[in-house]
C-alpha cells in the first residue's frame, strides 16, 4: 500500500507518494500562486481557496487504487477564519504577515502587548497575535466561528467536515499554548481577551480527520516537524538544518526544556524539537539575486533568468570576505520584528560581488550558528552531523560548505528533495 504526503509551503505545494517503509516513489511540485496583491507592505496574504484547488489537482495526479493514507504538513503560524459550514471567510494571513507588528498602545506593538499581557512570547506572524490584531481592530469576519492553519483547513474541506481538527505542533505555532499539557492555556486566553471557542479542537498526532473518497486523511502537522521526520534517522546525534524561504535549526529533546532564543515545539510521536527560526534564509540570497538582476538590466538592458543568476552567484562565492560581513535579519527576528539586516566592514579593497555573495552566505550560516550556541554544552557535544534539507541549501553547494565550517560538523543532504511532504506521509505512523 502507498502513502501520500502533501506539504503546503509559502511558495510551492509539494506532493509525494511513498511505500510503507517510507521509500519515495514519486513526487510532484506545483507553484503556490495564491498571493494576494494590493495589500499594505506589511501584509502577507494568500487565497485559501486557490491553495485548496491546487491541492485537489495535485491529489488527482497522485492518487492510485492502492493509496492507503493522506497526510499533510505546511506553513505554520498563519491563520484562516472559517464559518459554521467550514468555508473560509478570510484570506490566509501567513506567517510573514506583519499585522501584529503595528503599533497598538503605549508605543507597543500588538504582539508585544499580547506577550506582556499573557505571559507567553507571541511573535509577529503567530496566529493568535494576528487574531488579537483583528479583534482590536474589529476586523474579524462577522461569520467567523473558528480559525486554523491552512493545512488544517485543506484537510477539513477535503473530508467535508465543518470544523477543523488541530495537532499540537500546529496548535503550538499559534501561540498561548501550554507545551507541557499540549493544550491552549485558558487563563492566558482570558487575560488576552480571546474567546477560546474560536480555536480548533486539539487532537493527538495520527488522528483521522475523515475520508477523501475512500482514503483516510490524517490530522496535519507543522512543516518544521515534518521536515525533521522526513530527514533525520538518528535523532540523538543529528542537528537538522533546513533552508527554504526561511531557515531553521532543530535539535531533538526527550523532555520539555527552555533555551533562550529557541522555540520548544512538540514533535509528533513524542518529545520536542528545540528550534532556532530565522525569518530569512533562502530569501536573503534571493534578495541579493534580485539586486544583481537590477544592476545587470540597468547597465546592459538585458535580463538574466533566476537560474542563470543563482548559478553565477554560486560559482563566484569562493573567496574569503576580507572583513566584509552581512547580518541577514532583513525581515526582522521573532523577538524584534523591526530589526533589519546590515552590511558592515566595507573597505576600499573588499567591496566586490564575490566577497559580498560569500558574506551573504556566511550571514545565513551565522544566524543559525548563533541559535546553536545557546544550546546546553552537553547537547552540542552529542551532535555528530548536520542533516541538511530544503532547496535553499540543496541547490547551493557553497552554502553547504560554509555551513559545515560554521558548525565544525559534516553536512549530509537527504537523498530526496521533498522532506516535509515525506514527513507528512509517514507522520501518522510515527505515533
């Protein structure tokens, strides 16, 4: 029997078919072209119905008579509002949405005020920070009865349910969630003035949402956890780094622990991931690529494809930076949405495209290495390898080399490209 996994990413939607042993048999990728334009510069919205349509077409191409299960993962933190019939009544407010970073009261942002009021760190982009913004602005849709992540929404609609189910890895990504009890914190919700009835029912990993045709659909999990499950075979000795639009460092822990600047996230099947999440990963390199593209067009009148530009950038990234440094926090951090990146150490002899390109790559590695430095010494000393995943890392050999140098560990890339989709496929059977 075969298993299907779907990962609903920010820029692409991927589907895989694997066998009962987790061996990849087939994969397909479609562009996530659901972005909604014409919004404020800090708003990042996507059309939930468009995403559902793409998933349906992807499933049509992947389904076969012997498919036994469908699992989902996807972009965490974001929310979509649904009505009593289970129909979306809002766009998807993605993890990149900056609503909660706007000023609320006393010079504090909505996210900062919610954090202080609730006692939980609730960053901009977290679903309940976004919801709090809409509550205060009275912009929650009048017919909304529930909110959920995009993958919760897709699974619900495919199974013709009226209310979403939510697994703890997704629930925790919204905020105000007790990661020890694996339930939303009712007292924190009360202090924040959030009616808990808007939240989905939380259920264990491996719970069946319903049927798509005759095929069981299982409750979705977060993409970070899915990528870990789809990549790492030895949890105790591996450090997982995934670089896509953003970048994340993940380390397994048997027990709940708290580490400064790292998020402790439930892992389906038991245990936790200690996660350092950078808002810019591959998007930092894309920013530099776009800059080079503008320069080429400005001076030559011609355009180069993204593939040509990335290829040239990877080939030029060979020299040392000679003191040139880049801090790649171009879209802020989880702790400070207003923070921005920097290019520093510019001298008369080191400001060149090859050094700048290398400095950008080192900046990506440096932000992840900074998270790692906060881990307890015994945790750091037990890691023997960096398991790498994500196209932002897979397609960039110089970045792999610099990552190995930054951590002092070998970097091994997974054999397959769609790690999160594979993790989604196998996750119901990891419990």
